[in-house]
C-alpha cells in the first residue's frame, strides 16, 4: 500500500459506533451462539430482530442490556 494513499487524519471508529442504529437479524437467537450474538449486538447499540425455536428463551433478550461498569 502506498503511504500517500493512506488518510492519516481519518477518525478511527469503534464497532459500537458502526453498529449504532443499525438493524441486525439473528436466527437461532433463543440459545447458544445465536443468543450471545444477539445480546452483543444489542449491547453495541444495534436494533436486533430475533428468531428461534424456543420462544420462552427470548425473555432474557427482551430485557434492557446491563450498563457497563
């Protein structure tokens, strides 16, 4: 990569900034990796739509995410 083509003044963005206000759809979100993915996306500021087989497990996803320390 040519050094002259790199924008040294570009602002670095975090994952949370990139996901803020974005919409994500997570299939398999009632347990396991799908649930963990949905929770992580919500914590990062995304609006998340979930689908899965066990509706009773979605109660945890409906709760607001815990505040960071």
